[in-house]
C-alpha cells in the first residue's frame, strides 16, 4: 500500500471516559478493557506507523455532564504528536454562545473540525441546540462531524437515523459540510440517497474493519460517491492495522483507493 493514509476518526481516551458505563458494549465487542483503551500519544503514533497512517484526526468529547476528553487535553495530545494528530473539537450544546466562541477561537489555533454525538446528548441533529454550532462551523470553515447509524455504546440508536434528523439539517444549512461517522448501518439506503442528494455530505468507515463493511456500502465506493467516503478507525477501539484488513477484497481501483484512504479527508478537512 503506497498511499499515506489519513484516519478520519480517532481519539485518545482519558480515564474518565474509559470508565463510562455505556462504553461496556464497545469494550466487549472489540475485546478491550478499561486499561487497554488508554494508549498514550507514542503508542498511538506507533499504531499509525504500523499501518502507513500518516495523519490521524483525534476527537475531543463533550456531553451533557461535561468534557470526557477536553479540547485542552486534545490540543496537548496533538502538540505532543508533532503535527501528525489534528484536532477535532467538541462543545457544550447547552451553552450556545460559549460553543460559538469556542469554535471561533479553536479554529484560529489548530482545530480542523467540530464533533457532536447525538446519542451522547440524547437529542437528534435537528434539535435547536445544534443550530448555533452549525452556523459557527460555516463561519469558521470547519466541517461538522457526527455519528450516523446504530449506536455501539449502550444508548439508543434512534438519534442515528439520517432521515429526517440529518436531512433537516442539510436542507436548512446547504453550506454546512457534514461528515457522518460509522457507516450508517442499518440505514445504508438512506446514506446512498443523501450522498446523491447533498454535495456537502460525507461518510467515514470508522468503527468497521473493512472486510465487515456492508456490501451495499462497498458498492457506494464504486459510484460517484467514492469522492465522499473517508477511511476511519475509531482508535483505540480498533487499530488501523485491524481496520485495513480486507482492503484488497474491496476491489477498488488505484484512484478510488487513494480517494478513500487519503484524498477525500485531505480535501474535506483542508489538510
């Protein structure tokens, strides 16, 4: 594999996030423990090196009860990585003006995207609390990153539905660039429909090893949607090496593989 890869969804967990009760199902599915999901920056870079991943996008996490990985912690991780880890920030949806100011300030100090997870907030993406965030993302030129499809943690999957929740957002904010993480299963038909309908909608494959991707999703990589699908892992739940197993079996041509593994993320996040 000659392409230097960009991983669109990673995080470096803090002990307070690793101890969250809803994480239990992910630990069970991936064979992890609270201890093994706490790699430091050097371990993260080593895992990237082993799979030809040049750049990783690490996410802060904020929920209704506060920061699980704060933006300051995330920025420190990125700084320690010497430019190989890029910051995706998170904000407090219950503090709309604080969220707007945070996005403006962080956009000027290294952040390349904003992420909010509807299952964590227990509010769909068309809830009014997100709308100041969408506006600030457009102003700052940052993509909005989120989760689509079923929810791996022990939380409801309802808020991962694309229609009507995410569709409402893309209709209200046609300038907003949205990256939906975790493939979107079981609503792959809706994913396909929205990729064709909305030119600023993208999807990443985080939380999936490539040989386990739904066949209908793999088929999207062989259509015009190939320019809107990004590779991601969800590190440390899954390692880059583990996720990339099965790449050859996808049957992608060289150009499509480059779009998927690097170029789409480079373009979307202006790397």
